[in-house]
C-alpha cells in the first residue's frame, strides 16, 4: 500500500472481458488491475491483441467489463447508467484516437466545439456560444492551428488532424486524457511533435495522460509504463531513473487474479 | 446542437439523399396538381349540377301532376319553413322536339319544363346560363331584337333581325319557286298535258299537322303558292293574321345541345353548328294531362339558348312559360281554375341540412299515399358525385403509394448513409453523445429531407397548377394532341382549386413518410456499439 497511488485518478480493478465468436469464448482481459496516478503521463504498452485497446475502451466506458470495476476520481463509473457514462466521457475525460476520428463535415473549429455542443441543448449552446467559441479558439491556438480553424479535416495533414483531435479532447476541461496510439498513424517526426504536445499538456496543465501504444520507444517517453500481454498486466516500470528505479524490471503481477491493492501498492 | 449542425451539413453534402427524395418531390407535386384539378373539376361539376337542380326536388309522377301548388307550398313551409329560402313550381313533361333544318326534320327527345320565370331563378341558376345578356338578368320569353352571345365566336345572327331576314328570304324563295313551278307546269302541260305532283310536301320537312295556326305559321315552307297572309285569309281564325316577320309563337328556351352539334372543322378548331337559333320556330309534341292523353303538337319560337356546360342538362331541357304549358296540357281545372304542377323545387338557406329537410318532407308526404318522389340534388346526381369522389380517393391513395415507394428509397439511402457514417457515430458516442441524440440526428435529417423534398414539390405543384393551361398549350403544340378536348369537356380551360387544407395534409403526409423511413436507419445508428463503430473501416 504505497502512498503514491492511494488516490489514483483512474483505476481498474479485476477487469475481465471476453468476446464471443460462434459461442466460443475469447478472453481478451483476464483480470487486470491497474491504477493511474494523478498528474502523471503513463503508457500502456503491448503488442496488438494484448488487450490494451480493450482496456482503454473499458476505462473510457465505451464498453462494459464482464467482471471488475472502473473507478474514476473516487467514483465507480463502469456501472453508471448510460446517461452518466455519456457525461463521464463528455466532461471528465478526453479521448484521442489513432485515426483522429474528426467529423469530416465539420471544420476544425466546429470539431473542437463538438463536445460542448453535445453536452448542451440548442438554446444552452447559443447562450454560451461566444465563450465556447473563444475557448475552442484558445484550444486550437494551444495546438498551433488557430489559422486553420475553418479548414475541413480533408484539407489537413495527419499531424494537424491529430492536433485538432487533441484540441477537441481538451474542450471540456478534462482531468484525464486517454490516447489510443496517438502517433500510430503518423511519421516519426510528426509523432514526436504530438508526443511533445501531450507532454507539454501534462507538465504545464497538470493533465493526467494515459497513452496506449505498441511502440516501446514511445512508451519510454512516459513517466510510467505498464506492459500488457495476453490480457494481463505483466510488467510495470518507471522510466525516470530518479524515481524508484529498482521496481521497473521486477514488479510483476501474478497471473491469477492479483488483488488490486497489490498491483497498485507495488508502484 | 450538434444534431442540427450535423443534419444540416449532411443535407448539404449528401447529394445522393437529395436524389432519393426527388420521388417525394414528384409525388407531392403530382398530388397537388391532381387534387387541385380534381377539386376544380368537381367544384365546376357541382356548380353545374346544382345550377339547374335545386336543393330539393319534389316530383309528382302522375301525368296530371299535383293540384293546387300553393296549398302544397304552404304545407311545405309549415313543415320545414325555417330552412327554405326560395320555392318554385314547374311542370315537367317528356316531349319531342322537332326542328326543321334544311328541309329535314330533326327530332330530339327533350324534357319540356314549364317554369315560372319570376321564381325559378330563386331555386336554381337558370338565368345565368342563358346566352342573351339581358335574359341573364331577367328571363323574357319574348324574342329579343338581337345581341345574342356577342362574345361568342361563330354564333349565327339571331333574334328579330334574323327572323325578319329569314322570312323575307323564304318568301322571296317560295315566290321564285312558285314562278318556276308555274313555268314548269306550263311546259309540262304543253309537252304531255299530264299533271305532276307538286313539290310542296317535299319542300316541307315538318311533319304534317292540321292545326290551323301551324298551317299558317309554317307559311313560306308549307305555303304552296301564296304568301301566308293571303293563305291565312282562306283558313281564317287567329292564324289568319300571324305574320312570322312580326309575330312569334310562345317563347321557348332550348338547351344548346338539343339544337347544335360540336364538330371540328378542317383546321381542327371546334365549332358549333346550330340547327336552329333564337328567332327560328320549332315544334314540340307532348302528351296532354287528361285521363286519355293525346299528343299535343305546338309550335314555339326559340327565344334563347341555354348552356350550363353539363351535357346532360344541355341536351335534355327545353323551357317554356309555366302558364302557357299548363294551358296547353289542360292542367287548369276549367271549373275551379286550380292549376296543377308536376314539380316543386326548393332552395334551402345556407347551411341547412339537405337530408333532414328531405326526410321531413318524406314523412309529411309518405310515398305510399302520395306518388311523389322527394330528392335532394345530391340524390339525383349521387352516382356521378360518388364516382368523382371515388376517383379522387383512388388517385390520392395511388399517389401516396408513390411517395411510400419513395420512402423505401429514403430508407435504403439512409441505411447507406448510416453505414458510411459508422465511424462518425462511434466518435460522437465517444465524445458523450447519447444513443437518442445520434438517433435524432438521422430522424431530423429525414424530417429535413422530407420538408425540403415536399417543399420543392409543393412549389412545383403550385406553379404547375397556376400555369396549367399554358402547360397544356405547350404539350398540345409539341404532341399535336389536344390535352383537353373541348368537344368532350365543356371547359375552355382547366379548372383548378388550390385548397390550403389539401396542401397542408399532402405536405404533412409526405414529411411523415420521409421521417418514418428514417426511423429504422436512425435506430440502427442509435444502437450501434461505440467500440464496433470506432473500429469500423
């Protein structure tokens, strides 16, 4: 029970998730316990098929676990009613995707405004549209794309689209950013700039960033790294030598249903 | 907010969806055109049907009619007086019309109606269908000098002018014939000494008849050798002084189709050919009202023509003065002086319940006691009105089926769009949009498409209806086929009525169909699992 993660911002406890195909159970997550500390930049690393994306979807409540719980900021979120989960995704967290997932019909600015529009009625939006537009422009400015605000996604490069997506994820002032392979579709250089941007948001705004990647070199850029394999969290290490370097190679979780507290406490 | 924004964006960027609602547009436009033309037709038809037929018709089927119409009217007023605006009595009698045309006798079966000119106009639109403008204001059974249908093309000269000219011409002609005849006879006498049959009868197409006045009146045609004045001197009586150039028989108003024919000339224009016209004399044969009916044969002078536009009326009615017809048929009791009529027509006040009044009258005059048939004008024209209604209903159903078919087009297109937008739907859900929110994007998209589609259809339909006659003209020029054959229809232009209520429900129906077609795709979008949607390639 280490003191560093007594109050994690996001925590998964004993998550199990299987997919079924032709009535055959395909376990994807086989009991994952993981906790992400406030203000840290963490990475979930693993090969494709290791279950890292599924875990992220569960953390974002886009899907529901067969077993286990997801806690956000001291509140269980996986069993919230639909509406509550929608609000959680809309307000508490920001999600960034590998394929950006911008809406092609909307301009950059409108894409950034989308979360604000979703959470408000027509009337509510119109009442606040000046302040909301100002915030969206500030966010675009933050990612360095204010001059492209009227451009459609089809008129932008991959890196630009990912920046717009980041600006969008910041729109509703989330406490946590979930990034699913944010650089997976970008060349090294552009990916680097995206990583720098995420790091910047982490250090300057104190935003917790959880990044999912298959690339160890990217994972190394995070403060803390969790390795996944075959639906289990197999390894956990911190990248900064100053911080408890000894844990990195050795802190393994056992195969069979590790207690959540143990997984957390070791870090 | 995002719903509106997105569905407007989809509307602007998805042309395939716009293509799918073209059928809605066409359906709506066609519905509007069809409905307004049908409404125009049926209003015109109602107008015409109702024009001559009064609201309620009480007919007595006995040949002698019902005696003492005033007592009947008083009784009717006692029963349903509150609803009655006007009443008129008349005598209807089947008869045969004989027209002398180019020496041939043209016969027509007509319904001879004796009307009371003063009250008849209060129960029907009789006057307005007459072709003399003065008669339209006040019916007069005396022949007018001239001025018949001045705005009508090719209408032959009519009235006293024509009558006098005709008489003069006929007299001159018969004098000339007589002269030639006399010469011929002389020649024959010289050549063979054998007398030949004169051509007197062959010249006269009119049926033989013995009435003294007819003999005289047919003057120039029947007149063997001498002008009628001189001829009249021999037969004596009233006829002796009858001069067709200055006198007339009792006036009669003929339905225009009883004495004319619509034909196309070589150039393809429709022209009316008249067998007789105001100023000519015709013969009517009808039964007397006595126990042993005899055929009466009476000459009348045509004083006007009647054109309602309903061929049924125009080809079967002839009108004369009530008192004259009663006198001819012996419908006036010689002792008491009580007159009989066969028909009582009633006009009801606006908004009165036709059927209720009819039923009240039927109760007062039960059919097992009185040989009266009491009908509303709708009863009489029931089959026709029902046919038009049925036609309109069926057309509406068919056209709505067209829009429904269009609805399936929208359904298919929407499914395509939903599939195409799968990732966007996943994105929206990841950003916190609810299933119902996503559903409403596509529902409002369908609604919007429906509004746009039927709105364009509405505009198109209204424009079409407004210019329908010009369009018919253009089609006629291109195809050479007359869209609207005036020999078949009595309308010179296509009547249309745009009923705002019809427009509203056509719009509403089309929009509802378009929206309903988007429900399934929208539900599919709403139920889409966000993870599957996000992973969709």
